[in-house]
C-alpha cells in the first residue's frame, strides 16, 4: 500500500544557495537568483536582503508571484563605495511564503572587494639546470566590464644570467603575446584567465 501525500502549501527554495563575486570600490554587483514554488498552488512570495557590512542592497522586486510547481527570477544588487580592498560582505536573502509564512528560504551573496586586476597564486618550485618549470596562475578581472589585459615578464632576480620565460594559455602550447580579454567579475566561464608561465633554467 502506497500513501501519496500532497506537497505542503508554501514550500519554496532559492537557487543558487550561495553566490560569490569579486569587485572594486566603487561599484555595484548584481546577483541573479531563481525562486521555486514547490507547492500545488500559486504563491506570492516576499523577498528581503540584509548586508553583513551594512552596505546598500536592493532587490529587483520586494514580492514575486510564482505559479504552482514553477519558478521565477529576481536580482540582488549590492553597492560598494569607499570600501578598502580585502573587505568581505555576506548579504543574506530571505524569502517568505505568502501562502504559509512559516515556510521560508534563504540564500547568500558574498562580495569581496579586490583590486581591479589580480593574479594568483605566488608559486615556488625547483628544477635542474637546462630544464623548464611551469607555473599555473589565474588572472582575474574584478570590475563590472570586460578588460583587455597585457601580460609580460618584467624581470628576473638573482646572481645567474641566461634565464628566459614565456606566458602560455592553459594548454601550455599557445603562447600569449597580445592582450587577453577578461570577462567581468572573474567569470568562472572565462577561458582566458588561466595562464601558465614557463621558466627556462639555463645550463
């Protein structure tokens, strides 16, 4: 014997449950969310957002109507102004079902204030004479618009001479000799931000 229970009224959720971006100051960072109504009837859901740093936060709408077993999208905008590099804010988004206020959902938007362009990490390795060493780096654009970034080897330090280096795409084959275009906010889908530096050790 199977017992089938209906989905309770007002069951809601937010996706993604957490989102994070780097940005510069001043700027405004926009986060995109989808809210789901899992219930068997339509629901008017109330939305609110609170910044842990007390930064200005705005929602694309304070309430959102979602049909039964359906979804709708909304945005959260976090404003950063006069904030020092390295500061991290966690904005908490709360949704409350209008059909059943005891049912709620939350999500977070984590904003880190960074320099406009960052490259990480610092790497250390060793290699034998006449060999090559490869270093993986990520070059990230933390602004709200795409940026053309030039990459170059500035200098070597140390007592020996004859060291050379080149910068390649992540395939370690395609050398980078012209500016690369980086997507806004360090987009995870940006194929150009992962680079490899090849250092040739003299004999």
